[in-house]
């Protein structure tokens, strides 16, 4: 049995943002009654990504943003800059981090670890809203 919903996260600018609660609010109806299943999250953009990481200390989010900036610096001689200097750098970071997540569902809840949360990693400087497709299979 399947359930699917497309929704939009609130606008955010560059950085790593904890969005677990925002996603949970959107998918709660689909989780109801799922004893064992899988949640598949897919972001419909090429300049932002989804990942799972520590959800307690906000320093982790700042450290991730800093590390990604060092791994993929904006000041490289990028060719594709149609939408600004953060264009290709955003696409490259998205490929490294990833556009999708699979999360187990157990007894009607996301079965994340104690310290795990879902992050939106936004790579554009200007705030953007991002569409997510959530699919639940049970």
C-alpha cells in the first residue's frame, strides 16, 4: 500500500536547516497505521539537498555548512553561473549530499536514531522554498 504527498518547506537561505518537525507535520497522515514501512523523501531541486545528521547541537549544522564550503568553494572558475555565482557550486554540492532519503517507519513513526534529524541543506544565498515529495510504502 502506498501514500504520497508533495509539499513545500518554508523559505530558507544558505545553510543546514533542521526540518524534521516540519516534515513530520506534513507526513503524519501517511504514517498513521503503518506498522512497518519505508519513507522515501525526494527534493525536486538541483541546488539544495536532504541529509540526516545530529539534531541536538546547532554547531553541527554550522560545521557542515563550513565543511561543504571548503570542499566545494564558490570561488572556483565555474562556467555555469546563469543564476549567479552560487549556481554551479550549488549543483555540485547537491550531487555530493544527495536528493533523497530512505527512512524506516516502525509503529507509525519515523524510526530515526536518538540524535538523528532531517536536514535541508540549502546552497543558495537567497532564500528559497523547496518542494519535497514524500512517499510511504508499507
